[in-house]
């Protein structure tokens, strides 16, 4: 038996749902980058500052090297039938030891992991969303763009 799709959300509701999801404790996402070795995809803990995302990675990792070289990443959050896709650019990379308290404390609180307790070599990569897409089912594909060029369109 075929299950009907839920009614499509308004753009305003999609934005509200997206912001609520970004503020969820223990937020995880799939971070995609590209480099000389090809595409790279890893699950990472995320911190939403209210305007930017931060990830904590070892600077020697492929993720950190790829983002440093290209200045870009794509982050997928949620299941395939309720996804948020974020194309982001690198703002600063901040070594964990030099991070301001609001960044380090915020990351530790939301991600349930504190990179300050990790070995040296970790940094917070702060990512500025340039495009945000959100959809649940095919009936939301047409209006999935919530942010374009770093500005909310909703």
C-alpha cells in the first residue's frame, strides 16, 4: 500500500524547521569535500552559531586539507526524506587552543564533544552558509531553496 506524502510545508515553515534542526543538541551531519584524491565524505559533529556552522577536525585530515584548499564544503543533515543541504564557504580556521570561549564552549555544548580535550592539531573550521536547501518529499522540491548567495530568500 502506498503511503501518501505529507502536505508540502510553506517556505516559512521550512525555514523555521531548518533553524530548529540546526539548533538541535548533538547535531551531526555528513560533510562533503573534494580534493586531488577525489570526493571525500565524513560524518562530523556540527555547531550552529546562529549564523554559521563550525566543525572540529584534525588539520592533517583530508576534510581539513580539502576545505583549506577549496574554501568550500557541502553539509547534509537529516534523513533522505527530511534533508537540509548546506553549501558553505570557509570563514576562519581557528586552532582549538586559540579559539574564543564562545566558539569552544558552544561547540562542546551542542556537539557533546570537546575538542579542547583532544590532542594538538585540531581546529574549528567555521563555515558560512551560501546556499541552504530543505525538502521532505518530491512535493517540496520546487521550493527547496531557502538561502542563496548567503542571504535568506524566505
